[in-house]
């Protein structure tokens, strides 16, 4: 399996809004050092939803650019990153997260989705959410999770509770695995061969979001965290609810086939 990763994206103003509330960014291009892709959708009913989405995306990718994420995994800086130091408080939160996962008694394999799980969309969704969220997912995703909790708390302190809020869909590709971290209704899709699977739950209620980045440290209880074994040719699509409302998994497959033909 090639260790190179190619990514791209686009964001436009939706029909219901005057301003684009979305933000996205990616960092990295190989599985050896890791690739991070994150999409955030500002909650339009809040005063600073757009700003929240931009802040989350910026801080997560800046952490990669400085080498903090790489250093959290390997204990040393990468030659491709600029030096910086990790905040002691953030490190303590990361350690608590790892300790909590280790004390759960779950094994990493309990959370891993194998290729045999991916047969039908119903089966992959069932298998995906049957895994216990307390299982250990590795140092890298634990660091990202603790950073998201930090950002959520910072947004609450700076803007006030529920005044700066956004959803998030995050994919961290490292070695032969893909790690997912999400909150809210921004979906993550997997294109594998001729099948397309939605890897995040569909929103059950049409009311206001009950969990969002910006609600403080309690966001940690609402983050959905999973991992998946990578296969050559896998393609992940991160979107916002505005896209998911009009695009089905069948539409994604059709568009992919059109691109291949071109």
C-alpha cells in the first residue's frame, strides 16, 4: 500500500446563509508522519459560529505544522516541522485520557474495523458504532481529542457558552489506520472499491444541536471516536450537513465514476 495521500476540498456559501459558516483544512501528505483533515460547520444560530469553525480548524492544523502531534507520538520533533513546546495542561489532559482508556480494560482490537466488516452500509454502520468508545486508540488520536477539548473550553471562556459553536468531522491517517473524531451532524463517508459507506451516525432529531465544540470540557463526553484499517485506494469524504442533505452515497459513487472516466 502506497504511503502517499492526496487530498483536496471546496467550500461555498449555502443557499440559506449570507456568509460561509464552514471551514476546512488538511495537513500532511504521507502515512509515515500522518495526514490530518478536518471540516467544521459553524452553528448559524449562534453569534460566532463562523469564527468557531475557523478557530478549530486553524488550531488543529497549526498543531500539526508545529510538530506537536508528531512529538506526542514519537517523543521527538520531525525534520519537517518547526520547533515548539506542548502546554503542560494540555499534556496532563492527554495523559488522563490515555489512562482512562487503559483502565477501561478494553483492547485496541475491540475498536478496529476490519475489511470483512465492510459488506453493506447497514453492516458497516452497525459494526462501527458497536465498538466501545472507551477503548484505547493510540497516543496520536488521544492528543487530538485533548486538543479539541481544550479548544472547546477556550471558545466558551472567550465568547460565552453556546455563543461560539461548531460541528466537526476529523480524519487522522497514520501508518495503516484511519482515526475518526466527530461531533454534531457533519458526516464522514468512505469510498472503498465500488461501495460507499457513511461512517458517522445520522442525526436523529431535527432540533438544535445538543453537543458542539464551544460547550466547554464536557464536549469530551460527546465526541465520537473510532478507527478503521486502511486499504489501498480508500477515499474519505468529509462534508457538512448542507451537503449531506442533498447528496446520497449512491450520488458519491456516481460522481467518483464520472471523475475516473475523465
